[in-house]
C-alpha cells in the first residue's frame, strides 16, 4: 500500500481544516468575548424563545462551574493523599484512579441541575414572558460585523451559483503552486 499525497488531497485537507477552524471560531468567540450574564438576553434578541435562550445561557455557564467543581474536588482529594500523576499500570488502572474525581463532580452537577430546575419550577418559569436584567444595544462595530457576514454570504453565493463552484473542486491557482 502506497501513500499517495496528491494536489487534490492536499486541497481537500486544507478545505476541511478551514471549515473546522471557522466553525470553532464562532463557538470560541462566545464564551471569551461576552459577559456570561448576557448570554440569555443575547440569544433572546436573536429570536429564540425564552426557554431556549435561558437553556443556552445555563449551558454556557455550566462549563466554568464544572471546571471549578473539578478543581475543588481535585484539591480535596489531593489533601487526602490522592495521586493522579502516577504513571504506573495500564489503562484500567488509570481509569480507576480518575474515579474519585469523576463520581463526585458528576453527582454535584446532577444535584445542582436538579436544584436549578426546582427553583425555576417554583418561581413559575415559562408562565409569562421573561424579563432580562440587561438590555442590549447595537454599536457601530456590530453593524460592521453584520455587514462583513452579509458580504461573505454574498461572495459564497456568487462563487457557488455564479461561478459554478457548488461541487468540491480544486482551483487552478492551487495547481500552479505545485508546478
């Protein structure tokens, strides 16, 4: 079996890498550029229903909470003499060593989510339109980003339908790089 790296395969790899990076960039921007208290109102302003907007807010806020709980549990277990850094044994021994961390963190997450669900039920969440603590307003840079997104959409539509690039194809200039 021979490994045949062709120009087409290299272009496909570059295209897939760009696709993954562009999708990841969108999801990385949200937690690192926004105040976590504004997630719900942001998703509500995008037109999502209150329940879905608040669910998105809770899910984005859950990750830092889970990381903090994991660190607290790890510190508590280390205070009891727990060693995670030991490299002895195979894969089963490594899984066994992680169990004192995973079980308390998972149980804490389940109990916390039940507490949140009970509090929301007791306060009648979803019975009427939700009010939000923060109000969002557009600034000039928001319009620049929206305009950039519209321009990118128009360019992609032009390339797909105007230039016939709907199917995967390698541009001619890419071949020129490898001659």
